C-alpha cells in the first residue's frame, strides 16, 4: 500500500491551544462571600466541584453556583487597571496579570430588557462601565477623576486667524493697498496742529514688479501710549501746583473730589486746602469712614481668596474671580481717595 507520509512537526512548537491566565474580581453577597472565603482558607481540593461560573455568549452575563447558592452575574469594566501579584514567602512578588473587569453577583433575578431592544453599540457599552473603584473611598471615581473638560470660551479663534491670514495674502497680491488705523477713543481737538497728544498721518502701499513699496502711513496714534505716561514725580508736581493755585469754593470742590474718587480711578485736577476748623473735622470724619470701608473690603477680599483656594468647580472659581476683581478695583479707588484726603490734611 502506498500513501503520503505524515508531515513532521517543527521543532520548538507546542501541540494544542494554550489558555492564557486571565483574572477578574468576583464580588459576591455577604453570605456566599463568607463561605467561599472559608473554603479558600481551608485549602479544600473540592472547591472546583462546589464553585462553577458559566458565561453567556455575549460574555457579559452569566451564572455562578456555590454550594446551594445560585447567583446571577454581570461582568463590568473597572475605571482603571489593577495589577495582580502572587507571592510564596510574602517577600518576593510576581506579577501575574492586569485586572480590568469585575463580576458582580446578586441573588435577585435580573431581566435585561435593554439587551433585547438591540441598542446602539456606544450606548450598550456604557451599561457595562463601573463608576466605582474596589474601595469605599473610590466611589464615583469615574465621574470625579475622569471629568469632562470645559469647552474654551473662544472657540472661533482659529477661524479669526484664518481670516487674518487670508486678508494678508490678498494684501500681498494686490497692486494698490490703502490702509488706515482708527482709534475709537479719540476725541477731535479744536486745534490739532498745536496739540502734542495725537499724530495724524496717512499713506498708501503700492505693488510694483512683484515687490511692495510703502509710502507714508495712515495711522492715528496716541503719544502717551507710545512714549509712556507721566512719571509719579511729575504727577506730584502737578498736584502741588493745582493745590496752590486753586481758589474755588471749598465745600463744592470737596464734594466733587470725593464723588470722582468713588466713581472712577482718575485723580481730580484740583483739590482745595481746608482753611477752617470745621472743614478739617469733616475731612477727619471722611477719612475714618474710608478706613472702615477699606477694612470691610479687605475682609471680603480675603474671604473670597480663601473660597477660591478651596473651590474645585471651575465655573464657581470663575464667578469668584469676577467678584474678587470687582473688590480689588473698589479697594484701589478707596485707597486713592484716602491718599487724596490725607494729602489735603497734610497741606492744611
């Protein structure tokens, strides 16, 4: 008889399929858990006959039998991966696998109506996400630790950058470009030729033979913003001159200066020096009221800062930050008014 010879097995290969070691946490009710713990500690060889785990084809639901207990089981995904270690002498540990699932068993009959409705895959997977850890301190850890990031306030910034680049590209390709910068805060002055506060220029940009040539610019500039504001010494000199030169009514000027210091941060142009004892006493009373208001504002500011340090919610932190900025602005106004009144008393 003739026949083909059987193929020889390659050296180094193993016949048969290997089952890799897979671990998951088995969570049982109190009664079955105590019995299983005693069986494991006693080292009984009959444990494999007393305990059996059967999974359904979807690999998410199953049944667990332990002695006289019949439990319904559900396999869920843990929020994070847990390492499983083994040891013989309690000194050297060997990692065996990573645990990412837990089988939750219950004695109640669960009828999974949601599975029969064939929902979407995304919604179906969410039902098997376990929100808690394996310890009490990790309750709702998936929602607390893995929270969604708040959306940025300025979502249209990339679109604005694209628009600016598009405008620059059109300007580079254009033959003739006219441009002008307009400042909305500017106010027309009666004689612009004699004032040194603003500079008015104009011009065009032409493109000849592939290159850009710019003649004069068309810009409305503020000299103070370019060269910087006056120094503190110059402001003090202006204050002294105004104090010595002012000759208007004292009571009306005092009322106007206090209202300007409370409503805006601009320093009044002129301040009168009190000459009578009544005006000095009124200034002292006003100064004491300002000191009390400053103390109250500072207490509220410190309280807001402590609340911001303890607050975890981003939306609440934004609200507290707005309130804190408002208190800081108010505190600065009160301090400036306090300085004005103190200088008036010192001059008197």
